[in-house]
């Protein structure tokens, strides 16, 4: 959530109510159900924003929540039903034959062999945060939350972008979700697309551009 601080402050300055909902990062179905439950506590129109794997989650969680008016994808997966993040990661710097070269893994107790994935701190800056000040990238690496390894192969359920307008910000220096893959997914979803010269963490490197995209979605009629 701290990665959104720059965007959150800008949106609050413009008078928007902002909730930075924690992503539990346990798997598409679980994470989407948790977010869906949170969304149902909100009254008034919602612009739902997701980054990276969060695109999988918002695509699923928004289904059936009638006050979600638009979706915003920031360097994010925009899956179709049945697709997994792993399938949509061709060409990613994280898509390696031996995960131990990129990730530190921690066994999940009673997880049936499942593991939590942490990007190695020395690789995090150049993969996730190239262009971000090294000291800031190191802080982000230290505070990363792990993703359950099984989440990468879990397929998406029905997706909300088929019935809702969407916006997509593509970081042209993204090494996690290749820009060409982002372009394909955004085109398929009919998203309004903006490109910025930024790494995977566009909301850290270019918070103004991300804020502008969210406000465009909020002002859409």
C-alpha cells in the first residue's frame, strides 16, 4: 500500500475519498472475494484501480458490484476468464526456469508445499523499480509483501472489464509485465490507454500520470 502514497496524496488533495485496500496475495479467488466484500461496504460510485497482479483481482472482484463505475489498470494484468498471470507473463524478467534465481521462497505452513515468493532485494530495484532513486527502491524492496506461488497459475473467473469501461497505464520500461503484453490485453479490453516512460512501479516513478488517469476515469460519463 505504501507504493500508492504519492497517488493517494494527490487524489486526496483533489477531494477524492481514497481507500488503499490490502491485497491478501493468496490467490485469485481468495483475493477477489476479500476485495469484493470490502467493495460492498462502500456507498457511492467507485473507480477501482489495480497494479500488476492486482489487475487479476479487480477484474474478478468488481463482478456484481453495481457501484463500480470504471476500472483502472496500472502496469497490470487484464485477464480473460480462464487465463492466469503465469500465462500472461511471457517475456517477463520474472519468468525464469529456476525461480530461485529471482525469488527467495518461504514455505507456507500447512500449505501443501506452496511457498511465498519474495523478489530478491538486490534484484528488486532493477526489475521493479528501475529509474526510482536507489535508496527509495531499497526501502520498497525491504517492505514487499509476498505472493503465494500458486497464485501465478490460478485462472481468472468471469471478468468485469467486459461490462465496464477501463483505463490502462503502460510503463514502457516495465520488465515485469512486458509493454507489448500490456498493450495486447488493454486493446482486447477496449481500454483507454496512456503510456509513460516508467518501470513496473509507475505509481512510484510517475505518480502524477497515474493520478491523471484515475481522475479521467472518475470524470468519465
